[in-house]
């Protein structure tokens, strides 16, 4: 049987058994060549976002996101530096591409900017591979274990009408009535005395717990605003209200301090959104510095490394609650990755953006029902984005 006959027979069998064929490409064997990167900058609410399209000669386009707060334009520069190292190459072989980007192109390979650019490319390569094969990324990863992922409504403090505990409790109750079973809010209180900040934080936790009842989950973002000593004092005061976690109570750069706090705190400690390599997460895990880690798919090396970090944490008995406060592509990429991880706990979700993201993705962006986010079922990341409309409705205002 010659090659043409084989391909013809395979197509007939695929149609009969509903096996997805390779997407249309420039070559009969399904190979592709990258022709270039296309970048899009937008600004929405409090953040500027950077989106990546990796274009190919077969017409397939891979979507990635490289949003990082107040570093958007530097990530754009990094992606423009990476682009010539990809043009003309087949996007397949994602592990090889990751190795080349991180280890081979430069010895100065770490840092949030370069890691975010690398992550955007990695996401887009996974999206391309799924589209080429006609399957969702979660299937390429061997899943799913979770077809719906538990999520919490993030940044609830923005929904409250005032800084008073009752106002926060009212905002939480409003979202509970819409199906949410978990939330997170931020508390900082810069300029106040230690006792005043602790009192204010506990007053809000008490108000929310009394309003929602004993089985509603909430986390509290502390923005690294406490010392190890004052964070422990706060954790002991918060314990009666049973938070799911306190997030980044003290500086992430000090694993030893995190260790001391995590071992003594009656409330689980979560951290990790600012760690950008698996090696940094290993240091944290070795130090027993957190019960919950919060890697961000957009900063920790993309889908490839987010999964490896989660798998590593599983060996330490540590759960994963990914950080996610950016755009629609990052949300979906993180969701796909977590769907195959046994130690997944809960996913951060910028629910305030759901309406906009749903409109700009032609309804392909998933939204919650009973605090669960369903996995997209389309090929690749399963999401389409109208970038021109995005830029029209959310024009870029510069890095801020």
C-alpha cells in the first residue's frame, strides 16, 4: 500500500469511528511551520494585559498570554526577542522548545519578565498541538481527573460598598446567592498599628463567617504586609473563623520565615504567586513553608511547568490553588492544567470579568455554576478571542 492509499484509508476509518484527524496544514503528515508572533496589548480595570498569537503556515494559530502587573511592555520586548528563535520551526515538541527557551538561548534565564514571556509561548504551543490533533489540551495531558473545578470569587473587597465588615459580608452574600461557595478578599491596612490591622481583618472574617454559615469557604489575601511575628499573631486571632487559608502573610523570599510561620499557624498558609521557577518552589516545599502553593501559569513556565510544579508538590502532601488574576487565556490554560492534578484544591477566578470575557470570546470562556468551572471541550485551549474588539473596548493605557 502506498502512502496516498494509506492516508485515504485512514481518513475513511477516522470518519467511521469519529477519530479526530490532523487539522489542515501545509504538509500531508500534519507538520507545521511557525511564521511569526502577533502581540496584542489591552487595559481593563486595574491591569494591562498582553496576548500572544503564534501563527503558522497551515493557518492554525496558538493563543497565549503574557500579562504581568506593571511589566507588560518588558514582556512584549522579551517576546519580540524570542520570536526569531521560533520562526521556521515546527511548534510540536513542546518539551524541547521549553528546554531551548530556558536553558539554551541565554544563561540569564530567570526573572518574572522572561519567565512570563516563556509561559505565553508555552501556552500557545499547547494550544497549537491540541488544534493540530483536534483534541483539548486536558486530553493531551492525560486527563481529565476533574471535569469541573472548584473555584473562588477573587478580590471580593472590590464588590463591597465600603470598608466596613458589614459591607463585605453583604457583598459575599450577594455572590453566594449567585452560586459561589468560596471567596477571597484582600486586607492590607497600611499605616495602621499592628493591633488595628489585626482587629480590622478579624472583624471582617467574623462578619463573613456569621453571615455565610460554617461551611462557606473564604481565603484572605495579606499582600506580604505582616512580619512573621505579627502574621502568627493574626493567624491565631483568625483561627475561630476557620479561613481556608491566609495568603502571602509575609515576604515570599524568606523560606525559613515561612517555615516557622507555617509550622505554628493554626490557619493554613498559602503562597507562591511570585515564584517563577520550579527550583524556587522546591526550596519552599523543602522548607515546609506552605500548606498550599499558588503558582501562576503565566509566570511559572506555562502549562508545562505548572503541571510539574503541581506534581512535585503532591510528593510533599501540599495542595495547589493556582493564582489567577489576569485575562481569559491564562484562566483557561490554568484550568486545563489543574484538571489532571490530583492535589488540586481550588482555583482563583476573576469573576468580575466573566461577562466581558464571555462576550469577547464568543461564549467559549467558561463561567461558574455552584462555584464550579467546567472544562472547555474544544480543541486546544478551547477558547477563541476577538482581539480587535478587545482592544477597541479595552484600549491599552500603558503599564501602570
